[in-house]
C-alpha cells in the first residue's frame, strides 16, 4: 500500500488530471490506502490510474457494500494492483440507494464483467454500458437485492421456549 | 419371518429336486402333496413379497448436494460401512433407474427445481431421505439462498438429523425406511409417549 503521503500525492495527481471534485476524500487506515471518488467520475479516475506513469493496471476485486445507517448507503470498491509499484490501492465510491448507477469499467478491466454483475445481483447497482447486465448468482426471476442490509433474513425462525409466543407455530 | 437352515446332504437334495419336479408336473397327489406343501412352500401376500423385494434392493441415486454428500458417499460407496448388507449399494446415476433419493446437503433455491425434476423423473415407487440438518430444516443457513427444509417441495420419508449425520445414523435411517417400505413404519416419539392414533390425516 502507498503510505499516507503517497496516497495524498496520488489524490493530488487525480485532482490535477481528472477533475478537482473527482476526489472526495482519502483514507489511510491499517496500512490500507483508500481513495474516495465521486460516482460520476469513477470511470475517468480509474482510466487515469490505469494509464498513469506507473500504472495501476490490475483490477483485483470489484465489490459492493452496504453501510446502512450512513448516507449515502451503498459503496462500490475497486481494488487495484500495480505490478510496477508492487502496491495496492483501493478506490471507493458511495451511492444513494434509489436508482444507483455507475459507469462500467469493463473496457478498462475485462475482469469486471462478472464482478459488476455480482454487485448488480446483490446490491442492485446498475452499471451503465455493461453488455450483459443481468443477475449472475440468484435466479433470474428473483426479486430484491439480498445483500442489502434492509433485506429480510429469510428462512424460518427457530422456535425455542423463550420465543415461541412471538412466532406463529406450525399447527396454528 | 424366521429362517432356520439345516445342512442338506447331496442325496436328500436330489430327492427334493425330484419331488419339486413332480409337483410342477402335477404328479404329486394326496399325502405326498400335503407333505410337500407343508415342508417346502411358504404362503404370503403378494404385497408383502413385493415389499420385501423392494426393501432389499434399494437403488440410491448418485446425487450429492453439499458437505453431507461426502458422508453419504462413505456410507453408500465404501466397504467400511458396507451398505450392501442392506441391499442398497447399487448406485444409479440416472433417476430413471433409481428409487431412493438422498438429499445430502443444503438445498439452495436454485437447486430446488432441479431436485424436484429429478424426483419427478424417478419411477414409482420412490423414496426420499433428507440427510442432515440443512435439507431437513435449512440448519444453520437461515438466509435468502437456502430452502428452509426440502419438504417444502418434496414428500420426504425419513429425516436423519446431524451435521453431518454419523454413518451409523444414515444406515439407521435406511433401516427405518426399510421398515416403512414393509408397511410397518417406526412410530418414533408416538410410541414413546403412547400417542398412536393421533396422526393428522388430511
């Protein structure tokens, strides 16, 4: 991971080369460098990082996250790896929960194909420009996005003597 | 049915064979025929004979779902547990030839229609064993991806608890299934609490 100073340098480069408002913040915690990016600029930032002097040319992971009490709720993380720097960088963006949309990065990083589909499947983030944006893990007629935190647990409550009054019993 | 075996010497065997031959030709009559029937024939109903044959040649479907499948394979496939003792070791890998489906593992909602189709493809008579906590009740997977109990979409004959069940437990379940096939199902807790006759019939 770049250290805190290195992260600030990267953030400054991004501000100069992409847009001033593209970087909304930086976070350096537990030796992990995270660049927080505005969702409308995430594609340009990733394109810039991929082409920069010592490029971050590998997308190791693209995944979603739901920070329920916080707003905006959803997050999408892009974990980048640079073989030249021997270093990793996390690019993070935050989205609201109604109609979350992001530009696809499938033309920059082909590995993003299935991972964007998974984020769509589990969190409902729609990636614009993706050639095949449909569910990947859940059945195609499934309703809802199961990894969101407000999604009901599902299954059936296990009955014990302390909670059997709370749930309707099988013979009721 | 109790069977006792006594050693037979070769001369006796020849005599018996000849008498059986005569009986089939209709040459035995009177006291000889009475004696032959008393000694050599066993009367039963066709259903009992059929069930006896069925329970002793169960063909399990070669079908595993999750971690219980490993345990299931050691039971139905390994000489150590030797399911051949109960006549159920011939694993069939097509549902058309199998008559016992062992649901070994959690049933995910994407797998449920496939299992239902396999079950529908099996020929009658067919039986299902839910092996382990997951296929019986979803077990620890209380979430969006797993069906809470395979009995939501399949009729299940035997539930074997455990996570995973011991091989003995699965063999015990298969023996209970054999009792059920014979038409004398185990009453389980009903027997223990003397609650027979209270079964809910729809």
